């Protein structure tokens, strides 16, 4: 870019703030950037993790995909849609300490799928006895985020 040209960008005053790193953290593009404890390095490091808002948005999408009024859909279709959602989200949010976020999302998707299956087959509650984790992840093929390698996108070559 030549030095004489300007980009003509405007700054959003309500979203823009000055942040003093490493004491403060901030959200940017779905990530929270700040200080975190690194167990391998045994010290505080400046890193990224999925923001609380990004996790809430994914949980809302999972809940929408497993609403009661969608029990007429095939199980394979619902699991395939959830897998696409989870894989895409995890491909984007694979940097930094992600295990806590992955655990929360895994638990939410398992519970929502159990509720959806219970509604589909006229069983009440979560029914861990009818739909254990092995059934959800083994037979139905639901993606488990906590089992995926860290810092490696799942893109297929």
C-alpha cells in the first residue's frame, strides 16, 4: 500500500478501548486474549482461548438443532448437523487453552442429544441408561471435542 492512500475506516467508540496487557484481557474475533496459567511451562503466559460469548453462541446453535419440534428428523441427520457444527467451531477455536471450553460443549451436546432422543422415542429425562456416552459417540458417531488433538485443525487434505 502506498503511503499517500488512506483506508477510510471508522473507529467504533463503544467497542474500542485501551487495554493494558498483560494485566487485562480483551475479546477479539471470538477469542479472549489474556494471561493464562500454562501447566507445561509452569508459568503465566499471554495466550488466547474461546470467549464466553463464542461458547454461548455455539450452545444456542446446538440447542436450536435439538429442539423438541425437530424430533421427526432422522437421528443421522441431526448427528451429522451437530458434527459439522462442532468440527467447524473446533477448527476455528483450536488455539490456546481450549480443554475447559471443549468439556463444557461436549457435556452440553451430549445432554441435548439425550433429551432430543428421549423426546423422539417418548422417554422422559436425560436417560443416561438408554443413551450412554459410548452409544452417542460410538454408534451414532457424535464428535467428541475433548478427544481431538490440540492446536491441529481437522481440515481434510
